[in-house]
C-alpha cells in the first residue's frame, strides 16, 4: 500500500498548524498592545478566549495527525491482505483521543502559557510604572518594545523558528541553543571574547 497521498495530506496539516501558531503569536502581540493602551479588561479577556480557541484547534489538529500516523503505522506493521477502511480507522482513533480532552489541556498549551506569562509581566510593568510618575513616556515605550520583541519565536542567528530557545541572562535576548553554542565555541577557538 502506498501512503504518499497520506504523507502529502499530513504535510498540509502541519502547514495548518503553523498558521495556528502564527495566529497565536499575533493574538499575543494584540493583547500586549491592549495592555499598553490600558484597555486591560474586556478586550484582553476577549483575546484570551481567542487564544483558548487557537489552543483547541491546535489540540484537535494534533489528535487528528496522531490518529493518521498511528493508523498508517499499524497498517504497515500488520500488512493486511485487504485494504482496510482508512477513514474509519482514523476516525476511531481520533474519537478515542478527543474523548480524553479537558480544559487543563488547553491551558497547558505552550503558546497559551507564554501568552499568560507575557500578559502578567506586562501588567506588572505597568503597575510599577504607573506608581512612579517620574518615568518618561520614552522609557515606557522602550520597555514595551523590549517586551514585545520577546514574543518573536524566530532566532536572530538562524532566522528560523526556535525549537530549543535559550535566554542570555545578561541582555535577555533569546537564541536557538545550537546556534548560540556554535558561535560561542567558534569565538573560544579563535581566542576571542564571547
């Protein structure tokens, strides 16, 4: 049995997942902008609901891809004489995965947790800044820009989405672990300051 069509479909589903991730990144930036504008209540709650919807779509898509992959693996392993009903088998596995869903799954979504952390940090910054009337608008804008730049999941070295992000303790920048370690190693070999 050839699974090239199934592999192609899985690839398309992974593209859909990247669109969901992009939507979550955009929603995070919108929420941070809303906090910056002090429209902190209903609008941010609305964006949080959007984030939960994205998390639900991501979970459903993951379950569907897992169901497909497990079904294909099972068929390759069992090598049945007759071609089985792939649609039925996938639906059966997908339904079993979906039946285990809970609200805590959505709140454990990596991008949702990042969203909540960034929102909490931004609100904390604004509470501190609103208590100190001596701080200039320019300084507040700089702080906001730094916070929002941290939403970026693209490594400044590789220009690709980070799989294992690490943060520099001194400046707070985030890099792909392998890329920054390679630069550090190269600089050390050249006896240059890192």
